[in-house]
């Protein structure tokens, strides 16, 4: 046997089910030993006092995605994967977005080309379907699903993306036949349009009214409609970025009836509220995302859902724009109405510390549940398990060393993303990633990127364990 490439010694290994003291041995980018004591290695890392976690997997991020005329996302693949790695992640899943009137296959090819050679950590790509033509549903989508793009997102709102009920049903039918996992953005298009028009007529156009224009019931209605359509077709769905009790109760109701309805939530729904959109001048635009953050009662509801298992995954929904930019939050039209403020906030680097601190350090969830919500279930949900998502022999050596006691204050100046702000400026956390190792190589150490652009691969995925 050749010598190990890497030994990580003396740490506490945490998986979704167990917590134990062990050394971890790595060869050729894979974990080959997890034992009380392992042989010597070319490179040794002392992890005493640290947690040895499976690297974070963020299955919902937006990178370099077309965002409408004159608006540009703040991250490319290089900056997003660097930021993700600094935040303790070893794999992320962005979306190749089909623009109406264009071929889905072509959009995917273009997107892959943008990613190639640029990534610090592994990337695997979901699809967004905005134009389900017979050609797309009959040929392109089935071919892409077979080629390892085994999940896609559909939208129930936004002018350029919304699918009507008939289209949703037709897309669900293809997902059932091909065993794809459908991610659903559940907010009702017509109700939002109606509310937006009404608010604008009343002169209520500041960023704060973004939240008023899409109240919880708009999300609840769409979640129920998506669930009903999924039941009709008998297909599993994942309802993403759930913001509060109302949509969550629809999901719980469906789960109790035995339907395969899964759910994701995000840091913004645990730590921000609609009041954050109140900022003077345009400051509130920094917090405009959809669904919007709600209130303290909604935050409590989301914690309940995390504790009780309603949610399977905790993602960032990283969707970065610059604030001080005419191509970002301050695009000229944004001053005329919240309708034009780009929707989305950056969060790829702060997801893990926020959940660890507010969840594990604050005693709301266990360490094992943290690992399940931030890594293991993402791998299972999206067809990367057992390649990724745990610490064990045969898994990729995607490992985050975590100091559970380290106290930090989140500051924009320390982050690596392309945005010029963080919604969590000044937020204090206990627990911090001190080293990120991707397929056996150190990518980030103490907030510094030490790996190489191009080391990350673009991964095909298997069929979801949940589909
Ligand atoms: N949906 C997302 O998933 N991300 C950002 C904006 C949106 O509407
Ligand atoms: Zn969405
Ligand atoms: Zn999103």
C-alpha cells in the first residue's frame, strides 16, 4: 500500500448519525481510513479541539445567472466558489437558466463553459425551465436528465420565468417519467402582480413594500397548488426557500398524508425580518429577496420545522448583487419602485456559521442535525450520495475543520463574495470553519483561499434518493 496523502488526527468526527473521536486518512482525494489511530501520511493535520465535518454542500445558489436587462450578478464561478470554500463548503449547486425562446441544451452548454477551469471547489448544475416547449419536454430535458442533470427548478412567479398550471403539470409528468427532482419556487404570480400594481398606485414604492406585495398567504397558496399538482401526477417535489409558518404547514400537511413533498429553508428566514427592508433611502434594497423575510413568529416556526424534520435541507439561496451599483440593487429603475429591485441576497459564505451559531451553539439543534441539514441531505436529495455528504471510507475527502468555540463577527471586509455588502454585517457567531479540504487538498485556511482556481470539478449526478 502506498503511504496516505493526508492524515487528520485527533479531531471529533461528526456525521448525520454519529459523533466520535477518530483520525481520518486520505489517499487520491478519497477517504480511505476512519479509525482510532491511522498510519503515517505525507501530510499531517492536527485537528485536536476541532470538529471534523463533511464539507458543506449548498444545493441552492445563483451564480452568473442572467438577471434581466442592465442587471448583473455580483459573482462569477471563481468568486462564488472561493467564498463558498472560505465558508466551509466543498460543493455548490447553481442553476443553468433557460431563457425563453432559447434551447435548454444550449443554455446548459454555455453555462458549463463559463464554469470550466474557474472553480475552487466542486460544482454540480441544476436546470431552470422557463419555456417548456414540446422540443424541450420531449427531447432536451430527458436527454439532459440522463446526462446527469437530475434536478431542475420551476417558478410560479416572475414575468420571465413563471409557468402556468398546465405547464407545471406537463413538466411534473416528465419529472415523474425520468425520476428527476423538481424544485419549486412557490409564490403566486397573479396575486403578487395585483398587490404590486395596487401599492404603486398608492405611491408605496420603497423597497419595504416588496415584502407587503408578497405576503405569506401568497406563498401558502402557491405551495398548496404545487403540492396538489404533484399529488395529481404522483411526483416528488422540493419546495425551496420556505419563509414561514403558512407554507410550512401546507408542507407538513402533505408530508403527514404520505406525499413525497420535501422542503428547504435558508438563513434569512431565521435571522432577518421584513423590518430590515425599512432602511432609509434605498438601504432596504439590501434585504430584498423572494420570498421576503417575515417576522419573529415566522422565525420561530422555521426553527420548529428544522427541529421536527419538515425541512430536509438548509441552503443559502445565494443570489448576489452589488448594492452601490447601477447594475445591482441601485439600478436606476429601482428608485422608482420596489418592482425593479433585483431579488436576492448574498449568503454563500455565512450560511454555515449562522446555522451553527443560532442552531447548535444556541442549543436548538444537535450537531448531527446540523450536518444532515447542511451536507448529508443535500447529497442524498440531489444524487451525490455516497460520493459526498459524509465522513466514511469511500467518500470524497471533502472535510471542514470547525472550531465550535471560536467567536467571530461577520464583516463584509472579511468575505470573498462579489457583493459589496452582507445582510449580516455585525452579526456575532460562535463556531467557525477554520479549514476547508476538498478532495484531499486544502482550499481555505482561516479565511484565506489557498487552493487553486480550476481544482473544482463539474459533477454529473445520479438520480435523487428521494425521487
Ligand atoms: N428565487 C430564488 O430562488 N433566488 C433568488 C430570487 C428568487 O426569486
Ligand atoms: Zn426561487
Ligand atoms: Zn434561489
